[in-house]
């Protein structure tokens, strides 16, 4: 038996999440926001499997974002190299 189900017309595998290509823009942004909110907690306290899943899912969602918005607006103030 698989964990895959249809959610709002997209295929969701609850072991890996909905295919980012099947997400509406609002859902893509919501998913990215959720990952960013939980990032530090997962990094500091999540088991290795959770951290690997977080890395993979972040890469999938960010790759989809870049595919949709290759000419995204870049803030020139963010180009500084000072840390």
C-alpha cells in the first residue's frame, strides 16, 4: 500500500509531500514558509531522517520557485558581502 493520495488535484505522498509542480503559487509560498519556520528546530533537534527530508523538500520547493520566477526581483541591498 502506498501513502500517495490526491489532494486538490495534485498527488501527495505523505512520506515526501505534494509534487511542487502541482502546487498553486500560494501553496508553494505557504510550503516554503513552513519549511523556513521549522528549519532551526529541525536542524537542532530532528533525527537524521527528518533533517534529510527537510533538505530534500527545501531543495524541491526552491527549485520549483526558481523555475517559476527566473527573473525574480532582486533587492540591490541584499547584494552586500558583509556578514
